[in-house]
């Protein structure tokens, strides 16, 4: 991408001498699951990361050292995810990892990176507690970073839309029984409690459930005016098709998973009208950076619609934030990279936002709620619910509200 590569080439010119003595590739780990309900997140993340690394290596790498991706499939299993972390850190000797799609898997593995003092940048998993576990004062140093929107921020954003703008106060919550659903439900209940409210109904279900008709009928009987769903795409499709079969036109809403392609494709027209929090929308106005990513993704994968467009955009930005840290760090080791991530000395124009000091010692979330826009499913595509958001994104003016 133009802005990223221009800055990158300038960095190459001014810093290549610092790495002249090294020729070995710089190993960067990555992992997610590439099949099943979470597969759309994984394949989107992996493709975007490959695109970014190919660009970097074509431009000369980091001071002449190429980036070598070490890819692993964690199969959405917490124990496998932890074992992969140990392998990447202890055997492969990666200097950093960009990975984890599932919040439960991430939470089970971050201890490995923290103890080894190897930075982990999470571009997909959104569990609110992931970056908080080792944040000061819990630990003196925190090696867990994120370029994705924390669940708590998504929940607050969507509930403001439902309650304050649409007057929908009777919220039924449907959450799967994974760590993602558990954490999301907790966030919804806490945000509602701050308003003196609670869900009219809470339904938990196993991931991959075949039928949620009885639960939907209970929600209708409870007087729900909105369904807030914490689930991945296929289970959201089960909910959408169940609503349609009942003829129930209740508002379907939730975090970004409501907009996944495997919800839209499986549910068809039944998904239309659903709204969700988004950091990036492919099917709308695109700026130069985002258009280039979409075109490169299509060229690499022969897929027109990115299965999880937000996953791809967040991963691409994460790689280039890491790249700038690699150039800024005096040494290519975990503590030096971590310090550079926390003290970036110039702005970086990304697909999602302009990053002005995206991380600090006390804040390891690159994005905040000001980045979010409301997506709406229309005719099988996620589009901007508010035209003003499309104009704002096209100008690439979004940035964190709190500048450090």
C-alpha cells in the first residue's frame, strides 16, 4: 500500500546499516484455526499477513533481513493453542507473534508469551480481559498487544445504538458456551447494569447447535425487542433462520461476528437488517489503503468477498505496526520490540486508522471505540448503516480519541 510502503522504504534507507551484520530471516509466528466455525477468521488473517509480509520482503525486508512467517493451526482448541505458543517461543525462537482468533484459546496461551518476554499482537480475538491480564499493576511489563476491537467497546457501542437511538430496551442475550460467549455475556450484563437494566432473557447454547427455535420463542414471550447475539457466523445464521421461520421481525444485533460471511451466506435473506459493530467494511466506500488490500486479497485467494474483512484489515495493520517497531528497536529481541511498540515515534497510516502512538506502557489496545462504525446487512452484504460513517472512513480521519 502506498502510505505504508513509502514510510517503509524511507525506514529502510535510514536504518539498513543497523542490521547489516545480520542476514538470517526474522521469524514471526502466527496461528489461528483455518477450518470450522472460526475458519473464516483464520483464513482471512493468514492471507492478509502473507500479503503484508510479501510486500515487506519485496522491498528488502528489515535491513536486508527477510521476514519468515512460522504458521500454525491451533484448531480453536485452548490446549493446542498453548502448545503452539510454547513451540513458537521455545523451539522456533520467534521474535514476536501475530495470532489468535478465539478468545478462549488466546487467554490460555498468553502466559507463555508473557513469561518468555516475547510480544504477542492479537489481530482478531476480542475478549475484553486478554490485554488486561498482565497490564500494570498486575505485572511490571505487559507483552500482550491487540489490533482488534475489545468486546466491551463493541457491546457499549451497539447497546447505545439499540437503547439510546432506537429505544429498544428489552434485550435478550444469546451467547454460545465458548470463552468468547462467556466473556461477551459478562460484558453485556455489566454494560446493562450500568444503566440499571438487565437482559429480559439469557440463552446459552452449544456451538454448532442445530435448532434454536424454542429459545427464540422464549425470547419472544419475554417481550424482547432486540436480540443481542454472542456467537460465530453459523450460529448467528441459525438464529436468523429461526426468526424468519417464526415470522418474528425483532432487531438482531451484536458484535462483529454478526457480520461474518458464514452468517450471511448460510442465512441468506433472513440475515437482512441485522446490525453490528465494525472497524472495516469491504462493501462500501474504500480509501486507497483499503482498496489495495481488497484487490490484493482477491488476487491471492481468488475470493471476491473477504470472509472476515475486519480480520484481514486488522491483521494487515498489525504487521505494519510490528514492522515499524522492528525498525525502531535497537535490537531484534522481545524487550526491545515491546518498548518500541509502546513508544512509536511517528504516525502510521493504516487500513483502519491513522495510528498516533497506538500503544503505551499502560494501554496495549491500538483501537478504541471512536474507530467503530455501525454495519447493517442489506441484500447479503454488510454495508454502512450511516452514510456519514462511509465519508469519514474514506477520508481516513479515524484515530484514537486519547492521544498520548
